[in-house]
């Protein structure tokens, strides 16, 4: 029988029940920074161009300044990049993820040791719940 992957924490920052920043949104920001494209970032995550744009619009509306700046296509092509605030917030979120994983490692081991049966693997991106 195959060994189950270890438990993992998935950090979501919420305000009034609404997701402000989570693993999916952080990955989208990271892929935009890497590819220079909202469409390419969405493709890497297995989401539609429209869904990627909706998430970018939501992120930009959530903070006092935009996190992503996009330029329209045309002869020279379009593109997207993180603003300085977007880059800082992505770094802060990744730092918080790392700190949470470190602080919670012992607790995760205790919980994992108590599991009777490992759950079935889940798809890497859940468009409904992972934003």
C-alpha cells in the first residue's frame, strides 16, 4: 500500500468570512510575477482566463492599492506585473505560510499519528474553495 502524503496546512486570510488571500490567490500572484501574464498564470493553475481576471480584479479591489497592473494587448502584446505592494504582500503571505508550518509541525505530527485511514488525494486546485 502506498504511503499517504503528510498532512499540510493551507492558510487562508479572511475578513468577515470572505477570503482576502489564500493559497490559490498567492499562487496566481506568483505565476503572474513569473510569467508576466494573467492568462499564462491562469493556465498554469488550470483555470480559465476569465476566472484569473476575476481573481485579479478581486485582489485589486480588496487592498488600498492594486496588487497587479495589466496592460492591454495589441501590436506589442499585453502583459501584467505585480506592483510593489503586490510583491510585498506575496512575500508576507509566503513568510506567514512558512512560520505557520514551522510552528504547527509538532501538532500536525500528533494529528497525523492519530489518523486511521489516509484520505484519497485531492486535485491540486479547487476553483470553488481555494482562492
